[in-house]
C-alpha cells in the first residue's frame, strides 16, 4: 500500500500545443522533442491544439454525467458482469489499483472498438474483443460515444507518430499496429471522499497505466495527482479545451525505461461535488508485440521466439486479471 500524503502545489506538467503538427513535418518534429522531454521527466503532458471540437468535449462530459445520474437498475442493465468482454458499467468498489489499499472509490462505464461476432479477433477468442453494451434509455448516448471515440482514434494515431519521432524513429513506425487500434473509452465518476473512509481510500489508487498511452478528458474538478521525478505528488489541474496524456507500461518498455510510465492517483477532495472524467486507453492492435525501439534497445536486440514480449492483448489481459483479483 502507498499511504496517502497531500500533493505538492507545483506545476511540472508541460502544456504542448499540437497545432500545425498534423500537416507540417517540421512542426511535428518540434512537438516530438517537447514530448521527448516530458516523457523523460513525468511521463505526463497536456495537449492543446489537438483539433477535437470543444462542443464534442463538452458533450462527452455532459453525457458522462447523464449516464451516472441514472438509477442503479438502469446501470445494472449494462453491468460489466453481463459482458464477457469487460464492457459496460462497473459499480463502486470493484477495482483495486493500489494493492493493499481499499477498493477504489469510483464507478465507471467502458466501451471499446465495436466488433461483431464474425470479426477475426472475436472468432479467435482474443481477450476483451467483442461488442459493447449500450444503455437503452439514453437516446443519443451511443452516437456521442462513437463520435468521441472516432476523434480519439485520430488523435491517438497522431500521438503515436509523435512518440515514434521522439525516439529517433520515423513517424510511421507503429503503422503496422494502427490499422484497427484498440480504443477503450472509460467514463468515470468519483464521488467526494467520505470523512470516515477506509484507510488510504482513494478514487483511484496510485498506479501506472498498463498499455501505450492514455488520453484523459477532465471536467472542472481537480483530483488527478501525478508523482514527478523527485517523488513528489503534483496536481494536474484541469485546463479547459485540453487533454492530459500519459504513458503506460508498454510504452515504457518500448523506450527501454528511458520514458516513464509514472504513478498517478485520483482523490476528489471537493467535499460536495462529484468529479467526472473520460479516460481513453489508446492501444495498438491486440496481436502487436511492443519490441524495444531499435534506437534505444539494449544489445543484442531481443529476437529469439522464446524471449519475445507478450502481445498487447496478452499484456492487458494479465494486468486486468491482477487488478480485479486484488
């Protein structure tokens, strides 16, 4: 368990403007260098100039609030327990992100790429690959989620190109795994912290994300805290019109540890208001293997079949099993 201590009031999370990097190679290279510096320090950065319409971002938070405002029966109708693919509503106390701490004080709703039963990944039985569950009493909800998800695909692909550039590779390095990226969109509701909660009760316990990159949309309530390179906790204050980006363990492995999949946590100290956010877990295709970047790989490069890293899908499934088993 990592006991809770208040964050240090400092601003060490850089803001990177992506404007111009989508259609100008020189600008993208300059942005990649800013990303390089952020990934070596905190593994977190905030992006503006991303091209996602503000109206779509506002609507995403609006629909997130509407979903969680439903009664328990409506949410239970799309419970994750009804899905073999871990899609749907997850009630409070279901996940433990910091082993040894109390279960996380949150609820969530998860969608990912909508796949029919005849899709090759579904037929092959790849973990967590299949159709979503959709609430029946929220007309317009699915349309909003899918429109937002499509923008996350566009933005995620671009960020992966910037990350490749930031390690000295070509921007198209990851293209082999980006034809059908996995894009899990998780709506999150964090009630205020109870005054008499269990020891080290947090909205989300201290953890590093599991995969490649996370694209986080926050409402106006602070709560996300990040551990910096000095071991201090700093507040990732919401900035309207922006996304917070952080690296997962697969990207840390890709960068041979030069980049950091950093610890972060959520604690809603508002006292009387809930916090809502939307975390998009942008991953390459489930059968893609995240080998170390050849620019930074230790010698000799890993090539033997029995020493290959797990596929993206295998890694995420193993991490999910460990988190929910706890």
